[in-house]
C-alpha cells in the first residue's frame, strides 16, 4: 500500500482527494493536516465521508510526513514551494495541486502570483502533471505540478488543433466557464450563493493566472508562440468546466475529427464525441474524463472545439490520482473507475 | 388609454408583457387569447398577477381584436404571419414578438424556420423593432418585428464596433449564454430542471436561427458582409443573457471606450460601464437595460465586448413596450421605470 | 421630502432598502454609511443601482445623521442599540432592521444574542414594526423594531389561527424554509454556493433566535402561552421564505378560510388564496406581499397553513418602508407598488 | 452472472439503474426497452454512459425477456401490473420500481391511482422491497414492489419512533422536500427549470399518493393506526429528499438516540448521526444511504427526526439493486459501494 499524506485537507481539492483516495485500493491515507482544524475528526467537517475515514486533521507543525511515500499539497498557492524541498530530501514524492510549480520561469510566476518564489531551484525538476503530454516524465518524477482546472480543459481541447500548421498562426479564443467550486472553499463574498446564484458573469477579463500556464503548455507542445485570448466566466452551478475554443483556418482545411481521434486514440480519460455533437458539463460530473466535440459551423472558416471536465476531478484531485498511479507503476485508471457520471 | 390585445398570453413573453402592461399608465389590456386555456382567469395561471388583472384568457376564434389600438403576438413562430394582415387592414397596429417578420427575405426565413411564409408581402413594410437602430421608423410603423433575445444583445454589443473599418473585416466570435426562460414555456425534456440544472452546455452548434437575424442587422448597419461565428449556451438559471464578443484589430487601434460612449450617449436603455469592468446578468434582471463593457486584455490585438440583458425584458416584452411607446408618441421609458434590477 | 439615512448599507437589507428608497417618491437618501467601504461610490459596489443614486458610502464616525428625519439601521445585531438613543434625542426617528429592539425583555435578548444589551431603557418605547398587529402604534413611534424575516412569515400565518380557542392549546409546528439571502451578505463558508447549492438542509435544530421573537408575537396577540416547535431549513435559492404551519383542532372545527378572510380583509399586503391552493415563493418575489393558503388535508384534524414572503422585502426592507410610510402619514403602499412579482 | 432486463429505460429511475448496473460485478444487462426510442443506442440518449454500455433500446413488443433472471420495471404506473404475471410464469423474477404492487389493497390502489388494477391476484405475493423491514421475505420473493421515494425516507425515519407506545398515539407531521428528479423525466410545464428554479413550493397539499403507502408501512410495522399529515414540497435542486418528522411524547420520554441506534445497528445503509446534528441532502448524493438525525428542541415535548436520501438511489434504483442482491443471495452492498457521496 502506498502511504499518502495530504497537506491542507479542508478545501475542495482536499476533500475530493479524500473521496477518491478512501476508495483507492492501493492507497492508505496516513495523515491529513490542517492548521485551523487540527484535532477535528475529518468526518465532522465532511460528514459524507462518515464510515470511510477514521482520522482527525493534524497540526502541520506536529505531523511528520517523512514516512509517506507521497504527499499531496492541497494548499493555497505559496505553501508547497516552502515545504517540498525537505520532503524530497527525505525521499518523499510530492504532487502539488496548487500553482507553485506549474510555470517554468520563476519571474513569470512571481509576476502573476504576487509573491517571491521560495524554491526556484525546483522548477526545472518539477514535471507538469498532464499525462496526455507528459506521461513518461510523470512516471519517474519526484515532484509533480498538478495542472490548473482551466489549463487542463483548454490544453486538452487545443493540443491537436495547434499541432496543425494551418491553424497555429490563428488568434485563438478560449471562452471558458466554471462552476463555483473552482474558486475553492474560501469564505469570500463573491462566492456566496446569494451573489453567484441565478446570475452569469465574466471575471478577470483583464488577465487571469491560468493564461500563462496555458500558453506555456501550448508553446511546449508546438515550439511556437500562440496568440490566445482567454476569458473566464462563473456559472451558477457547483461543479464543471466548459471551454468553447475558437480558431480560424489559415490554410486548407483538414479532417479535424480524424486528427483528434488519432491523437487521443489511446487516452483512457479522453472521450471524443461524433462531429456535430454539443457537450454538457454534467456528462463528466464526478469522473476523471475530458469529453471533446468538434464543430465547423456554417462554413465560416472557424473551428469550434468544446471541452468539458469536472473541475475537481480531471481538473484537480482526479488528475492527481492519475499522476499517483503513473508515479507508482499502477494502472492509470486505478481508483478512478467506473467513470460513470452522476446524471441527472 | 391605448387598447392592447395579446395573442398567446400563456408563454413567458406573454406573461412578461402582462407584468409590464398592467403597470403601464397608458395601456389597457382588453384581451388575452389562448386556445388551450380559454375561459381560465389569467391569475389562475399566473398567481403573481393576482389583484392586478381581472381578465380571463379568451378563445382566439371568438375574440375580435379589431377595436384594439395595438395587438402583440406572443405566439410561436408562424402565427402572426397568418393574422397580421387582417389586423392591419382593420387599422390595428401589430408588434410580433416571434420571428415571422424579422428577416427581410422570405426564402432565407423559410430555410431557417422550416415553413412557408404566409405573408411575404408584409416583409417590406415590417420594421425591425430595435430602437437603437430604427427609432424613427418605429414611430410610424404599422407592423413591428420585435427582435430576438440573442440578436438584441449581440447587435447592441457589436454595432459600434463593426462601424469601424479596422475591425469590420475581422472574423467575429459571439459566445453567448442564456438562462432557460429563453427557450419559452413549452414542455420539452431538455428544459426540465432535472436536465438543465447543475449543468452548462452548448447547443445548436451547427447553426442557430438567430444567426441570420444578427447578420442582417450588422449588414444593414454597415453595408458590409460580416463573418460571424455564433455559439449559444444554456446556463442553469432562469433569466439573463450574456454575450462575450470577440474581434481582432485589422489596423491601428482606436479608443473604443470613447467610441461606444459617443455612439450610445443618448440611449435611455444602454449603460456602458467603465473600461476594464466585467458584467453579470443579474445587474439587469427585470429591467429593460442593456449593459456593455469593453476590454482589450493582454495586448493581444483582440477586442472583448460584453453585453448583458434580461432576455424577457430588453430581449422580448420590455423592448415591445419600448416600441409601443415609440409608436404612440409616448416617452420611450413609460412603464419601464424605475430601471432597478432585482439584486440579489 | 423625507430625509433618510442608512447605517450599514453594504448588506442585503441595506441594498434592498436602497433599491426601494431610490424609487420612493417621498424619500431622499442623504447618507449611507459603511465603515469598511467609506469613500466608495454606492454604485461601484451595487452596479444595478447605476443611474439612480449618486452617493458614496460615508464613514459612520464622520457622518452626522442628526438632520435626517429617519435613520434605518441595516447593521449587524448590537449596533443600533448603541446609537439609537442619541438619534432619538436629536429628534431623529429610527427603524432598526436588526434584532436589537425586537424582544421586550433584555435578559431574554441577552440569552439568545450573546451580548449585553446597551439600551434596555429603550425596549419599552420600541414598537414592533409588524403593521398587521401594530399599525396604530407604528404611526406615532419614534423607534421601530423591524421584525425578523421568519417571524414575519410565521406570525402572519398563525395569527388568525391561534386567536381560535380550539386551536391555541395545540402544539404548533413551524417548518420554515429560506433562501440563502436570509443569512446576509457576510463571507461565511456555509453560505458559499458550493456549499449551499444543489442541497437542502435543516439548521439550528436545537434552537433559533427567531423562536422567542415569534413566541413573543403570539403571546402578545393572544395573551396565552403557545407551544411552538420551529425548525428552519436552507433552500438552494436566493430569495424567499416559505412556512408550512401545522396545528391540531382541540375542539369543533370552524371555517378557517372565512376566518382568515375576515381577519385580513383590509390588509394591503396580505393575499389569501382560495382553499386548497398551494403556494410558491416566487409568487411574491420582489414584492412586499405575504401570500397565505389554508388546507385541512385528509380529514386528519390537522390544519396546514402556508405563508410565503420575500425575505428581503416583506421580511426586511419592504416592511421597513411600509413602517416609514405609516410613521410619516403617507399611504402605506407608497414606493411599494406595483406589487408585481418577477416571475419567472 | 445475473441476466437483467429493464422495461422502460428512458426515465430517471431507468437511467440510474443503468448507471448502477453497468458497474455491478454480477449483473449483465441484456435488454433495455423503450417503445418511443427503439433502435436508439442507449448512449445516444445518455452520453454519460458512453463506453460502458453497448446496447440499443429495443421495442418492448419484440423483446423476449423470458430468458432474463430478473426484470426491472422502470415504467409509469400501470405497466408492470399488466406484464408481471407472464414473466413470473416464465420463471423470471420481477422488481417493479413503479407503484403497481406497493399497496396491499386493490381498491385503495385504484382510488389513489385512478385506474383499474390489472393484477390484483398478485398483490398478496408481492413483497414490499424495503429491506429494513422485509429483508427475509425479499430474499425469496418472486415479485418485489420497490418502495416510493418519500415512503422510503419517511418510513425509515419514523419506524423506530412509532414502535414506542408513548409516541404512537401522537399526530405525526411529515414535512418532506424533494428535488425535481423525483417527478421523473416527463415533459411537464411545472417541472421546467424556468418554473421550478429559484422558487420553493408545496404541492399536493390536499393529498398525495405516497400517503397511503407510508400509512400501510407504519400500520404493518406496529399493528396500529397512525395519524399522519404528509405535505410534500419541491426544492430547486435535482437530487435529494429531506423529511422533517414531528411527533409529541404522550408519556414519559425515553432515550431516542439509543433506541434508534439499537434498531438500526446492523443496517448497512442507515447512518444515524449524533444527537443534535442537522442533515443536508448532499451528504447522501449518489449513494444508497439513508442518514438520520434526532432532536428534541427546546424541551417542548416534540421530537424532530430528520431523514435524508438520494431519491434516485435509496429512493429508487439503488434500493432496487439492494433488493436484487438479496434476491440472488449476494452481499447486500454489491455494486453499491463505495458509499461516497459527491460533495460538493
């Protein structure tokens, strides 16, 4: 059994990790830390886990995680970068579900995240944990940067597209929409149900932190600079991300459906729908799937790719479990099956 | 007092008309027809109108509307085109809230709406009822085609933009989102709360009827052909439309904020927010306002315009009342003030 | 014009007061205070008021409210009791929308609200602002305690019932449900949309502060001790309270429908539906109405009374405006018409 | 492997059965019928099952179910009673998820369901499929009447209570609330999101079909007549039932918490929370659990029991799978674990 620790288990990525890991046949959760809630039984905060986890939150200062095989950081940005080094030195592998190791360039990171990076020397080693582009590197990684939720959906939707020379020079539009759980379990007025309910809005229109992460992914994959406009929106629902992605043919059209099918044929967590389909977020709710659909409406020379994920699963905790499976030589799908969305 | 009749008063555009007209100081509702519910008191179906309307639905076959000053059609597509001619001949003015008279070309209409047009001879006379582009023509119109909800939001958002030569050649993306009331009060499985709740989806990705209506508006306004990609989405909320509109500069940039301000300075129902703002649909809930915000994020050469309306007010019944006011020489805002959205 | 000040204008009762008062023909809002947001234009926080209110939040320490005719406290519990005395001494009338003056007994208040009462000497003077039981006293009151949202719905639903000797001895059950705006605009984890959305729950099952307020009302009205079990629930919606009230006949049945009709015949804000009706909260959304319906299902000897209100209107700001109208000799309905709910 | 057929697989109980059975290790689904959608691949209607079920809906007239080991009826009321006899004669066991066999008395059934019962001779044989009261009878049953969703929650909440002599004579109040999926996947106006969203309502206040089913359960369990008032409400959410149940002590109080614990100690799908807890429906979302909590607020002599279930799982398809497990000698929990609710 793999001994896993979770630092910061009281947010949504943390609780979703707990949901998935308690059901994982090869993982024992040996510690879940929380500074504010140390001593509280996990099931007192998360009654839906009653009967599945007999553990209390422990004080991070008093919790030795050195005997873990793997530690997940489900903390705010800026925590993992201060603690990962010691754990790695102690032989513990690390998956950070926050943003600390997602960008390869400390200066770029500092500009977007507004703090000094505490471990720039680890950035080279960190492997970006999107299996669909980095599967082999993840297997042997000591430190995995689990992708952001928007970057997961947008990158998986765009990857095959921008590999085509006749698209790549196009300005790309990513109009993305997320349920409110994407913003985390922090008490903030704009996330109140009385604020976010029965309304739809755009936000961060002048620039969002996931923009440089997506651009990094696309640049790595293609070796090119991509022009991307990324506008996030908040949907009055709890879970789910939908990305509608637009690009223009710059040369002769190709058969995109066949191209995507070929690109993702062996991916266990990607499901490409028939051409002309439209997607809904609930079709992946609770699962680690990314579903994709391609359209070229009305012959305008514009390609429309839709991607949907569950932001807390493929966009966070599920992808982290997928990475754990890869890192420990397990079947990539272990603990993530059956992939049956909760519909309705 | 203006004597008004409503044909087909049991849907959402009909009930919203009733809500607005019962409070309008210059209008008397003298008949509301419904084939299926003839004889039923209106307040039995719509208890929220109790105390404000002492009228029963009447059978359309047995209701003479010739003594109305104005008849609203809040019917499915295909009804007004069969009845408008007789009413006009009887000296009654007509506002159709459905699509029958929105497109100038009967063939184009028939292709999108899947039926033969019963009154192509009226298409030339019909005035497209978007006051912001047709105010003077509406004042004297006998027959007004009240715009669709998406076309209202998208047209108002794009109009000033495409008047600029250095934008107009750009492929334009309209990523639009609507609450479920936009689909009307018809019993259809996809509109059930158990289907549409807690999920977000795209639909009609291969082509939507409002696309040719928007293109007609933009062409009329500019005399140019515009390349528009229009993808509608369904939001798990009741009221509201948000349009995020994207275009690329094809020449030197201009001060868009100032341009929009100049264009819409005297419009009573358009509110342009300061640059860099982001909009939420609830800020116009229950009002006839269209709020707009302009952004040019991250210097990518892409312009992002956001428009929000209440689909049942500025997108339907409120705009119809605005048109009534114009047609009868009243203050355009009568019955539509105060413009205070219900927030939260 | 009545000069009104609002202390604490950044919560939901405050913003709803702003919505109603900006449209009130006899009120000028001359100051809105907020310690945290002093200097911010009100419309920067509440964009839905753009165009209707040209005022910034002012620092309460630097705002003299002595020249107001009326000051509303839309503050947390414990603020009005420290400031009302000085305002009254300066000749300013006061309506407290919080709980400070709702209970006649300072000790009872202190037990439920967990703080020392700072103005017990004002409790005798304070008039409980439920016009349906205290209309005459409100007209001349200097200090009005605006009722709580649950107590408004439950009291109006039960009043005629417990006036009947053959009901009053019955144990009464009040199963009440509220939308999330009832908890206010404070950043608290349980009120996040990701917590409260797509779920329904009971809370405060061991005792809720509105229980003694309701009991006080019922005791005042009848001179009897009533046995009341009150269980509040949280509904995944923004606005609305529904109370389902149960009591058992202890003697021969009477015609309840006729009894309620007689009791509420002249009340402008109470609407009794025909017997056998069922109510929905949206039928009063945005209005100051309380709608009631009575049922005696299946001859079990149990009476079921349903009451619905909009918690922010009749349950808070609307009732405060109704009280203002009474206090200043205006038509009770001024600024509260038309009473047309926003449906759907 | 158990060969299972599903008659009427296009509703919510049908699709939930498909979700659970495709993941069940001992069941093969060999046919799913639908008159209206015969020929359509199941995953075309339910894309969330893509990759898990390679089957098309088949025409019920042309589908021989005689080689099934078990047939589920996920049909409207009135279908199973016409077909169950032939299947039983062919040696096929039957679970009806509709109401045809839930009441022991054909006359009572006909009164509430408004049609003639086609198989009154099977009513004696039918076993009411609530394992917590009928476990042994279910094991050997040929025909199981799967309980209604409300009756499951209310019966499990009340059973231990009414076994106490000092409660049983009390009038009992069941104030129950359901998400919209409880009404099924039928296109009906009141179930539209634009009708049911952002609103809360009572319905069937004059009498609901689940009332006699609950009374039958309570009578069977105790041998007494119980006085029950049952008022259902519709919550603007998709899944979940909450029942708040009220009764009054008629004699000396007992330790209810201990009594419930003893009664349900060995039940795999019942979870009793500590005294003073309050429950939320999401804590059981997607699971076959019934969670219970007991309170005696404010010493009023009134007992408050809360029960929550997922109406589509323990209230329908999950309970049917639990019954299948019992009928075929399997572990009762097979295919229903892990019991981890999807939260948030």
